[in-house]
């Protein structure tokens, strides 16, 4: 899987996103060939190298003569429908515009189809959005993760007057996404940039484990004193596990899947647990929680290897009543484990032995073995478990000569 990580420590705009993709290796001739399919009339596509705060990146500027029309969502849909763009890129671009129309409509109390895009409907914004979606496809990026977004501060001039930063549309688009301001006075995240990352990114957080093959830099319009106004893109291959390294034995990367339910019979959970373990879950737990509307509920948590995340999420949807799941990556430490058979007065018992750097840390008799022997011999279960522990200690002492 080719993965990309977008560093938005200086925010993101449509032109920065497109520029960083070009800088990371998008074939410009193929990109232009797709963009020319959109009937936008004459415009100039300018690509240069620009310095920002001591660093250099690709700068993209799209200029069109004359006053730009205020296009609506149906106008944009018609433009893209006649363009014969790659199917995935076209679908993603439409999703971005749909999201913009929904947010603008909510802010101005209009149906999405009646929203007049101002800046976002201009040629440069259309090229930025469609070019970004096409660029991701040309780089064969199947998973985009984004950093928390630095939104900037102060005020910005827009079609509706002077607005606070982040602008209302930007703020709406970034609901539920981690944002912050480093104190830079200026609009670092534009509505176009916010719509792109909120629609296209699969997650937001720190740089995930990956083998980086390419790094691109996309320059923003302004050059702030003491601040590198650049977006940065890491492109590479996803790393499923973290290789062992000194000081961190047993590290590995796993997926954690969570879902909240408050309308499900407890009988369904028992069946789901069995199905999830059979489907490859490493562990499944449930925790009592208080849900909205003051109802008691359950939080179901699944621990699994990263490549099982999609399958187990689908199982959650199929076998429980949840309508949404949360997935995040976590680093866990595990001890080396070994199964040892010991002889007790009641019969053979398997003992699980856990070691860290060769040293025994935990010893635990297998419960099922002890339960079976306790029932067969009509003795207390705790007596069988104690005998198994003692048998292991004796066997280990003989083996080590202690």
C-alpha cells in the first residue's frame, strides 16, 4: 500500500496541496492532460520554485483573465461530467465540492444546490481541487494521513467582508479534526484546503510508521518572517510492524477498533466476540459506558493486526447495532511466550511462560486444563492451579540446577 503523510504545520490551501504533489513527483504532462479536459476556457498555469523561511518548494499559480463566474454545485457537476476524468479522481473532486456546498449552505441557510461558490468556484480553485485529486491518483496514493492543522490567526478579507481566522467555512469543515494556531497572523488554512483534507484524509495525527521514498514541498502564497510557509508531503510504503530496536523489545504496531452501542442485546455481544476472535482479532473487550440521552451502553474494543482492520470493522457493522467505528494505530509491547507441559498429582497441565530478554516474568497455568482436571478429580480448581505452579517451579529448578 502506498501511503502519504501531509504535514500541515503551516496550514494548507488548494494551491499548496497541488504544488506539494507536483514536488513529490506527479508527472506534470499527465496532470496537464487531465486538467485540459475541463472546459474552463483560457487560463495560465504557472509553476515556479519559491523560498519560504529559508526552505524552497514548488509554487503553483493559476491565473484566468476577466471576472470569474459564481458557479453553483450543479455548474461544477456539469463541468466535471463532461471532462472524462479518471473515475476515482472525478468522484473525489465531486465529494470535495459536495462538502463545500453543504457547509456553505448551512452557514447561509441555503440548499447546497443553490449555493453560489465565490472564490471556490473560480478557475484556480477548480483546478486546485481537481488537480489534487488527479495528482493523488497519479502517485498511486491509496491512504492519506494528515497532521493536525495550523490555522493561523487574525482576520482575512473574503467575498462577504472581513472574517476571523479560521474563516467560518474553514472552521465548519474542520469540525472533529485537530487544529491549533502557532501565532502566525494570517489565514494558513483556506476553505479549499480544509475541504480537501477533511474529505480525502483517512486520519489525522502524528507521522505513521512508513518507509519514505519521496518528500515534496509546496510553497504558500505569502512569505512570513521567521516562518516556513510550506506544506510537506511524505510518500512511501506503509510499515505494518515496528522492527525491534535497542531499548524497545517486543514493540509492534496494531490497530484498535472501537464502537459504542446502546441499543443491542447482550446476547449479540457474546456471539460477536466468538466471531471476531475466529476472524483474527487479537483481543476483544467491552466496557460499560454512559451514552448520550443518558442511556447506559457498551464500548466494544477490538485489538488486531493492521491488515485485519477493515474485515473486523465490517464484522462489527454486520453483527452489532453500531453505525460507526473508530480506528487508530497503537504501539504495544508483548513478552516472548512459551508453552510448557508439567506433571501434577492430578494430571498434565500446560503452563504459559512469559519472558523479557530471556528472564521469566510471568507463569500462568492454562485455565481450561486446570478446570478439566478439577472436575475429573473432584478437587478445588485453585488446588490444581497451585499444584501446576509448583510443578513448573520444581521442573525449572531442576533444569537450571538452582
